[in-house]
């Protein structure tokens, strides 16, 4: 996949460009369906499939006080889009100046003249341009005028037994509620956080007998406080583990931490980047009467995690 981070890098229009445009936060199953249709159309035209996204998220530029936590930061979003088989990813730096471009000018100057659009695949509620006045109807009018096809992809639902629309908003709500197993049904994968292992308070191994990796989080979206069965990706390998998100109330220090005990693992990984996939929630965080009671509960958590992860 070719990554373009400056629209001026595109000197010559792409051959039979088929494009989709969006923020794609989470790159969930709905987005993946969109990319599937995009690639299918591009193959049919012997053309180029192109995904256009924005950085930072437009909400952060247009609504200064509305900073919802992102499901996927830019690095992960790029990785996930690459896996869909899209030929080109165009990431436009989103600014107030870009937001002020009228809808017609955006289509004619950028999509038609610069990119060479022959078809565009978008969701039913797609809007664009200054004040988001552009919509599907305007796209079709401009398509007839400029010679490109408009393909509208219907909302994707998981099944009749789970009728909720697949959306970034819904996934964010599920993760924040600790319903990580349910969020997997919408993402098509388990929710993942990323970070670097840093030196913590060194209590897990010495005091409790269960060494933990303390994670300095990169991600913004955090699952609900509690204990989770997880898988851990580190140094090119995957391991099973138990993660705790919260404030360690038994120790009364009121410091927020994300810690993971990696099962059957004894390596020193301080300073390593780590990825943690949240498989299922085990329990709420709880204040125990003493360290012995906490240690006994951790043993139970590990047994339960092994059952879930087996």
C-alpha cells in the first residue's frame, strides 16, 4: 500500500481511481465491508483503490472541546487499512483551511483533477465539504457532471440477533463499559491497546508473587476499570495474560495504572513496545483486606483466564 500524506505529492491522476473517504476510526467490520467493495470495483475497472482519511480527526479541529477517545490512533489505523488490500492511502492533514473548502470545489479540484476519480464508494450518511453541506445527492449530481459513479454501501449489521448498527460510537461505548468480548463482534478483532513497558512500583513480583509489566499507554480509549483476560504481543511473539486497569485500591495510593501479568513468562522486557488484546472481562477492581487475600484472588483470575484463553 502506498501512503500519501501530502495531496501535492499526487502529480498525475491515478488510473481509474476508485475512492472511499472517511475517518475510519477503529477500521471496524463496517469499514472493512466498504474497503471490500472498493477493491472489488477497482479490480473491475482495472484501476486503483484509494482510501482517503484525515489527521487529526476532524472533530478535534472543528469542536475544540469534543475530544472523544479514538479507538485506533493513526499508526494502527494505517496498519489495519493496509491489511484490507487497498492500493493507496491518502491522509490529508485536517485544518480549518481544509474544512473551509466548499463541497463542489473539493470534488472537482481534489477528487476529479488531482486523483482522477472514476467511482466513489461511501456510506449512506456520508457528508463532506464546508459546513458538511455535501451529501449523497450532491455527489450524484457532480458524478453525472464530472463522469464518475457513486456507490452507496448500506449500513452493516452483524445479524438479526444483534441488530445494532456497526459504528465507531457503539464500539467506543462497549469498550468503555468493559464489554470487550462484545466489541470484538463489531471490530472483527479484539480491542487492542499499545504502549511501552516502564518500571513500575515493583510490587507484583516481590509482594504478591505475580510479576507485572507496567504499561505507559499510547492509546486514548481505555476499557472500564477492572481485570481482563488478554493476549500480549511482544518481540514478535504472542502470550496469554491477565491485565488490571485501575487504581490498585488495596494499596491506597490512588495512582492509575495498566498492568499485565504475562503467563509462563520470565523475560526482562523493560523499554519494549507491547500490544495487549482484550479478550474478556473477569471482574471489577476490588479492595482486599490484605495482600494474602489479593494474591489468592489473582490465582483465581489466572485460572479463569487460562480457561477463557485455552
